């Protein structure tokens, strides 16, 4: 399935995405950890910037619970 619909509480399909610093993010490499993925529509806009800042500010709380936070955007 090219674009599966993921239901809350269900396991996400494996995926690999380009990330910053010429690396790739592979969901399978996070096995055993909670992954908090947030999606935003456009870089460098006030609403999206605030959303990213909120996740950044809460990152220590997520880490304390054993979770990794991943932001997915258009990369523009």
C-alpha cells in the first residue's frame, strides 16, 4: 500500500526518510522505543515554527520516557 492510513495506537509501517546532516531516519532503527512523529506543512512559517518549538521544548520529557521525537516536513 503506497500511502497507508495509520490508526492511533497501531504500529506504523517501516519507513526511511532523509533527515538533516545528510543522514536518513529509519523507523526500524528505533525498535523498542516510543517514536513521537509530528508532521507540519511548511517550513519557516509562524504556526509551524511554534509547533516545532513546542516539541523541542518538551524533548527532555519525551527522552525521560524513552521516546524519540521526529518532525516530518517538506524540507523547503
